[in-house]
């Protein structure tokens, strides 16, 4: 269920930022999802700064998360690739979101886990549109 809602949020973000006309939200996985929306237990609302890295090096990142229940929005700044918008969700200590870069349309999926009170987050990232790269990231308030 989380993947389907992530596809819909990315599609919505692309429609809003790039003026696209139509999107599909089919769910190809037959994984018998729980059917319910994610439940937020950690508050990640606010500004986090940190780094993302891979074998090509690292970049400074800033996430300005805006959380409304389990839903996540906001803005993203990357010292290497520019600015973007965030859409995603928080489910327990897990955070899953997508960034769509303002220039060039690069789309990156981010997965992370918060430490207890949400003061730090770390995880993995993967470019899904506009290139091919993946790595790790960490950020703190």
C-alpha cells in the first residue's frame, strides 16, 4: 500500500511541478497489503541537515519536512544537484519519501529510520528517474 501511495504522491508532485496531464497508480505487487494508511508515531516536522554519499563522493543535504499526521511534504536542498520538493510518509520509526528536483526532473526515492525521538534519520536513497545512482544518507535536526 505504501508503494502505491508513493507512486500517487510522486505523480501528483510531477503534475503540479511539471504540468503533466495524466498518471497511473496501478499496484503491480500482489503483496496483500494491510489496507490502512501509515500511522505516524515519530514527529519529523522541521529542518534536518546532513549528507548523502555513494562511491562517487558526498553532498550536503537539507530536508525541510512538513508533517501532517503520517503524510510528509516539504522542500529539499542538495549541494550537488539543487532544490526539490518532498512527498512521502512516516510509519512508526520508518520514513519513506520521494524528492522531485525543481530543475531537470530528477526523482530520488529515500528510505530511512529515525532514532527514537526523531532527532536523527539515516537510510538509503536511489535515483529512479533521470539517472542511476544509489547510496546512504543521514541527517539530524
